[in-house]
C-alpha cells in the first residue's frame, strides 16, 4: 500500500512539473501569456495578460482590442524586429502599474540569442517621456559628452527568440500564437543635464524586461 501511495505521489509531482514547464513555454492552446516591466528610478510601468482576452493592436480573433501592447513584428522593408511596449489605457484588464501614455518601440536590426542592440524610440503621449525630465528622450550609456553611437541604444540580453506564430492573421479562428520573444536590460543610462547641451551626466537607473507576442 505504501508503494502504491508513493507511486501516486510521484505521478502528481511529475504532472505538476510538466504543467509548470508548459506554462513557462507559453503553450496555452492558441493563446500565450505576455508582459513587460519598465522600471525607471524605482517607478514601475507594467502590463501582463493573455491573448485569450484580447491584444494590441488588432484585438482578439473576433472583437476585443486592448490598448496596452507588448508585441513584436518584423519590418518588411528592413527585416528589423520591432518590439512595441505601450500603456494606452489604465482601465484595461492587463494593466498593472505605471503611466498611461507610455509608448516605446525597440528596434533590433540584428536579433539573436545573447546580447543584441536595440534603438529605443519614444512615442509617449500625455506623458513627459519615459525618462524623468527628459521629454525629448535622449540618453546614452556613458557619462560625459555626446557619443553619437550610443544615443538611445541599449544592449539587451535575449534569452528566448520564441517560435513563429502560424495562421492567417489576424481574423482567422485557426491562428496559433508561437512562444514569446524574451529579453531584458538592466543598468544606468545618462540623460542631459540641460536640454540645450550635449552633456549627458544625469544618471537614471533603468530596467526593461519583456515577453512579447510574436506577430511573425
């Protein structure tokens, strides 16, 4: 009897581990979990959701559009991968914290596992920009005079390229999302001490972490 109970317990544990592994790989039928967290000097901007409840910018396979975005797509002209991180509506179910109007695009011209450089474009609206007192959003990763090769560029650690999404996007019911693209940055960037100078000496602690829906 003890052997039977021990065997049953082992099966339960193995099933639990399998479930955790599937969740981590985002395999959830035709839908996936997604999220991003951006922390600027201790202030956190975050969304977290699942595509079953809708997603930006296209809505669900039927009707619902959510104006908080965390997705990646390929620019057909350049081949760059563009990751969109946006908080457009703080009343949506996938909103966790942060400022409405935050809107960033991370552009990877060459995306691979490990370190990949992205150019950050800030389209934030009704908001001063994602960095403090820096509405024009210029920053670099070294302190001092302007270094043009560093402006608005960050090296992300890409831990998972995800897998392709398959189907006739976006309105077909048979659309299957692939696993999400995962990456992160954590470090100090420097903004200008005066918007009319080329002196970047004001440090800002910045972290960006994303698990982005793949629209490719």
